[in-house]
């Protein structure tokens, strides 16, 4: 059968395999199925296309435009995911594995699209944190801002997640406004190539925003500079080789590494046999060992259990693992498919043999495969027991990237934490316990060594997302052995592709740069009451100054009895005076807010659709009967929400008859276009 030709997409053209192409075999049968790679790929033209065509086009758009694009890409992939499933079986993955890789990847796009629109501005500059007061009178301020890097992101991915691995990097990169060149691992690049084709055929991205290298990267990394990022997922050995490239070091090219990791799962001391936690632990460990045939960077490699329960854990795990149906991943009855290649099978068996020098193998099984499958890259689950984990070393540093895990006993929680940390830095450690004190101790003792700590028990198990699932909302990455990198984590992940700059200047400068009014910046008097103006008519800085209103003792009495808020500071002059904050009876803060609304509101039906909240409320000075208050209302920020309305954030200050600030807050309204 003719081999499928897996192309690259370089500088706007599909380039077929050429000299130097590698043959890719089916994980299921070992038979050659495809060819990928071309030594003549013009990497300089690719870099140029990304930097000079893709980047400028992406940067012209705002965060919300790019978020909409990411959503559309996710929808395009979703509509054709059956094709991706069909292509993926040859990597050895089962249908449930596809759900993690393909559906998980598409879901990640949707989360970033939604976070981009909800948590990032409808503009081109991201404001990182609040304004910093740098001067006594507020005429000189500081604001951190993030702007897109002006180079290219080179994404180098591992073989195990050909779709998710690409999309979890692509979504934050595009949202940042940076073009990418994706280089999947050759062994499974035919699935990635199809996903790229689907995205390009949907014609959503500007030219140069997405390119693909199927096969080797050539000398691309030798041409990167300070505006580029390499985001790598793969083995520690390859990461070390690539990050020590002299050009990368010399030009301080950002290098994000997600590499292998000796993840652990700890069974809490409270989780006796027969508790829901014990059963949950066994279920999660078995699932982590067999999903993707153990080829998950987050899979549990070390099972840390209280010493007296080690035997029960081995027994229960072995019973569960023995039910694993190994076979053709296309077969619905199959629970565990094959490793990606014969090379990986040899590697896993070699690593298991190393672990076997320090640990006794306590479970394995005969996969019982024949015919074509006999040549596939199948391995059975392998469980080891290490009796002396303190003296052992290889069980803590050997990653067998397959269904291989080692049980070890602990004496007390300090010992459990020490063992978990022996991995030298990992992506995830889980803890199955119902004891919050144990959980707190583990977070304190192990947090510094692990990028994620997953705690599960009877209360959360029905809805928990699984030890092994990195989520787009949460940080993925870990220190030391895990690469020292960080990905995703919501908007944090987008910032990896942006430069944070400390901008200092006057309030007016900061307001104009950030598209957000800052106290001290120009106030604009609008042509009419701002509540009569539609979303797109309102300008940043547009301000209303109201008339003033005197607060009387009758008002305070009335409000107290009407609402039931007869707190002593409003009702009892002597008691209020004994309080260090009040000169005597004072008006309720909520009364002042209500009077403020009464002062600034425009009562007629108009473009203000709803008051949706209030942020950052502070009462600064008490108001007594006889004092008067007035309000200043300024348009601080506008955010489009739908085609019909957008959110207006108003900066509101209440001042008294002496112009002293009484209260300050931000009011949110939804306004029609
Ligand atoms: P790998 O051999 O290190 O390869 C990773 C990627 O690097 C592949 O795309 C590979 O391309 C590329 N590569 C290798 N040498 C290169 C070079 N000289 N220049 C440019 N690119 C080069 O890892 P793998 O076998 O694909 O993946 C398994 C490993 O990845 C495991 O150790 C696992 O723990 C780790 N992993 C980590 C995470 C995480 O998020 N931390 C996720 C998944 C996997 P070729 O395929 O073309 O060689």
C-alpha cells in the first residue's frame, strides 16, 4: 500500500516529504503507513512569513477578535472530529484516549476563547495589575502592560497528544497575537497534519499565523531571536539539548519546557481499606496507568501508600489491572491500546528493567495478542513494589513512558512528602484523603516541588477531573525534572507570549495607552446625561457631576427602620462615640449608596439595561446628619459583550461639602449599542 505523504505547511504552501523523510509505522501492526520530513524545507522563509506576514496581521486585531477566531477554529475542528478519531487509531489510542486528545484539545480552544473575551480587554494592550501610585499628588503613575512579542512561537510537541499538545499551546499563542510554527513529533504527525489542514481549510486565520513542520526542524532554532519563543514538550534529554543551543542562550530566546516527570499519588493515612477514598485511589491509579497506555506526562509513576496498607494496595490494584482488555484500539471492548511505536515499546521495557533492579514486579499479564497485532507496540500493565524507597534511586528518576508504576510504603506524612519530592520536581502529585490537616501539610511540604496538587475524596470524586488531566484554567508544568516551565493557567498562559513592560507617566498618558480612565486623567463633559447615551456613544473619561443632597437625621432613622439595619453606630450617639471610627451617629454606608444612585440616575427608559454589580467599594469618611454628599460618575472602561450590548465600568466617587472623599467604587452597567 502506498504510504500516506504527510506534508509541511511552509510560507503558505503545502510541501510534500522529500529527501530525509522518515517512514512512520502503525502502532497497532507495525506496518509502515506514512512518510514525513523534508530536509530541503526553507526554514528561513517560514520564519520570515511568520514574523512579517502573520505577526503584523494578528497584532492588528484585538484580544476579542482573536478570541472569536480561536472559537471558530475550535468549531471547525469539532465539526470534523470524526476524521481525527479515524486517523488517531493508528497511534495506538482508543476512542476514550481520543476524547482526551481530540475533544480535550478542542475544549481547551473554547476555554481560551471564552477567557479571552471575559478576562482580557477588547483592545490590543493587556493591563497587568492595577495602577501604581508613584507620586504624592498622583500626577506620575505606573502601570504594567503586556504587548505581543513580535516574533514567532516555535511549538515542539511530544508524540502522545498530537491534537491537544498542539492546541494547548496554539490557543494562548494566537490569543496573545503571535504566529506559530508547530512541529509535532514525527511518530504521530499525521494526526496533527490533519488537524492543521482542517483549521487552514476553515479559512479563519490570517496568512502566516499557523505553519507546520512534519519531520525535522532543520536549523530553525539557530535563527531565533529575543522576540521568539520555543515551547517544548518532550523528554528531559531533548529539552536539555535544545535549550542549550548557543543561539537560544545568546539571544535569551524564551524557552518553555514541559518534560518528563515522576508523578506520584499519595494514599492518605485516613484512607483505610473499605473507605470511599481507598477505592477511589485504586480506581484513579489504575486509570492513570492504562489511559493512553500510560503515555501521559502526568501519569502516576509512583504510588505512595501507608506501609501497613501496601499489601492491600497491591492486591486491589492487581485485581483491577487484571481486567484490562488490551488489543486493537478500534475494537470497542479494548480498554488499553498500544504504545506509539516499536521504539517506544523497547524503551519502556528497558526502563521497566531498570526499575526492576530496585523493585520487585508484582503484577503483569499476558496481553494475549496474535496475528497482525503480534507485531504491534503492545505492552501489558506492569506494577512494581519497592521495599526500600529511601535507598532506591532509579524508581524516583526512571520514567518508563508506558503502563508502568511502582508502589512504595511510607511511615508518616513527612516521609510520604519526602518520597513524593524525590522525583526532583514533577507536574502533578495527587493526594487521596478526607483529612484537611493532612492536605494542608502536603501542600506546604510538597507544593514547591510540584506544579499541581490534586486532592480528591468522597466529597469531590463525582465531579473531579482526574489526576492526569491538565486543565486550561490551571497551570500545567512543574519545577526541576518537569522542565521548570508553565503553560495554560488561563490568561497566565497567554502572557508567556507577551512582553510585560512597566510603563510610567501621567494619568492622561496611562489612560490613553490602556483605554481605561485613571483618576487624574481628563474628564470629558458629555453632550447629555450619560445614561441617555448608547454604549458606542459613550467615551472613556465622560463624566457627570451631580447636585448635592443633605443627609438628615430623619433620613438615617427612616432608613434604619425601613431596612431593619439598626446597628448602634446609626442609632445610639453615645455608643457610636465610644467607637474609634465615628464622631457620633452616622449615616449607613448603604444609605449613601442609595442616595448616590438617586443623584446620578436618569429615570427614563434608555440604553442602560441593567446594573450588574459594584466592585471595590470603600467608605472613607463617615457622614453625619447635616453633612451633604455629591457624586462624580466617570466612564472608566467599556467591554463589548454581545452584538446588542456591552459592559460599562463607571468610576464613582462620593464627596462631602468639604470635597473630602466619602466613598469610592466601580459601578457596572450593561448598555445597549
Ligand atoms: P522527545 O523524543 O523528546 O521528542 C519531543 C519532540 O522534540 C518531538 O517533536 C521531536 O521530534 C522533537 N525533537 C527531538 N529532537 C529534536 C531536535 N534535535 N531538534 C528539534 N526537535 C527535536 O519526546 P517524545 O518521545 O516525543 O515524547 C515523550 C516524552 O515527552 C516523555 O518523556 C514524556 O514525559 C514527555 N511529555 C511531557 C509532557 C509535558 O507536558 N510535560 C507531555 C507529553 C509528553 P521527532 O519526533 O521528529 O524526533
